[in-house]
C-alpha cells in the first residue's frame, strides 16, 4: 500500500495546498457596456456593446456628446453641445421622448433625478438647472469657476439628497461642492481636466484626475486614502481619466479618453481595490476614443 492510500488526510492537504489557478482557470469577466464614442466609425454616437463584443444598439447624437445615462425604462438621456444645445431622452426605437433646448453657450452634461426631473449644467452662464418633464425650470444653482472659456467650465454634476451639487470643473481643475444657494462647502483643487467625481457612502470622494492619468479617493479633509497611478498599470496607457463607476462588489470601472493616444492601451477597465485589472475594453477598430462608459450587467 502506498503512502497516499494509507494517509488520505495527507492527500487532501496536498491538494488543498495547490493554488486554485493550477487546478482550474477562473472564468474571464465579460461585461455588457454602453459608451459615448467621441471619435471612431460612425462619428459621435452612443452605442451598447454585448458581453461578446458586438454592437447591439446605436444612437447617432445630433452634436458633440460626452456623456449619457441609461434609465430604468431602457431609454437613454444625454446632453448635446452643438447649436442648438441641450439634452434629450430617446427610446430604443430612436424616438425622442423628451427634449430641452438651452439658451446657454453649451450643455455638456445632465443627470435624471429620481423625481423625474433633469439636471443640466449650463456653460457660459455656469449654472445648474433642474428641468421638469414639461421643460420648465424648477430650480437654479449658480456655480463659480475661474475658467472663462465656456467649453471647459463644467463636466459631470451630481446632486445629493440634501440638494448640494458636486461639480467637476474641467478647465479650472477643481472638484467643488456647493449648496442650493451656490455657497461653496467643499472643494479639491489640482486635478487637471477633471471629468467626474463621485461622493462615496463613507463620505470620501472618488476623483478621476483627468490628464494626470490617475484616480484617487480623498477624505473630507483632503487626505488621499487610495490611488491608482498610470505607472502602476502601464499596459492601460492611462491618458485622460473620464467617467467613474462603482460596482456592487466595490470594483471601479474607469473610462480612459485616449485623446492623442488613439490605438494604444484600453478605452475602459475594471480594477479591484487591491489594484488588480480584472476586465478591460480595448476594441480600437470599433472605437477610436470614448469619454464615458457604463457597465450594464452589474447585478
């Protein structure tokens, strides 16, 4: 009788000591996503891509578009920054079901609120409007920025339950929180070409630091408690960090705007808090560059 036949416990211990990856390969992560294409085949558009990398829906936007929001109904609301400028909601049959035309210089971002109203960040006037389904303005919050050129005054805005607004001021390179009266209550400067910031449940703020090619989590007191830098993941070619998404498992999905670096690296990726890259989107034939990506299968 051999050693293992006489000692089944020893055999079990030996098997348990073998790394799992040597016994069975982990199933690769695949995501169904929606993205805002800035450059590439078909021009400026919003597309949905299946988990196996096929385009399943496409909407050609009327003018410059860098963001969108998928609604629970399946409709998509987005801002458009041409002439005219404003925001609109479309269904999957390409029908416009809601539209607002702004009198400002440009609108590049919007957010549908739980009450059905829509926030729009107007540039030039540098303010956030809340618009109801009839197109009526129900509230206005004045923003301030040192950026005089309207196009880069503000990107993504998010409203909290207390009515405060967190705004990413791209040109000034600052994330700023203001009250409904426009009073500054918090800000984080020095984040060049910032596109989006998110307030986390723990009170910290996640910031995509634009052309610095890094993502940080900072406390209300400005202490950096987590950071991912370009040099830590050189294969991704972090060029211009744009959109941010926090998945249910705590992983982060990041949009990487490859402006001037088209064809190199990843358009988007998923990273764990211990900085493992577990998924990436890098189809350079489908998309030349994108500004926003959202994972749609986060259950």
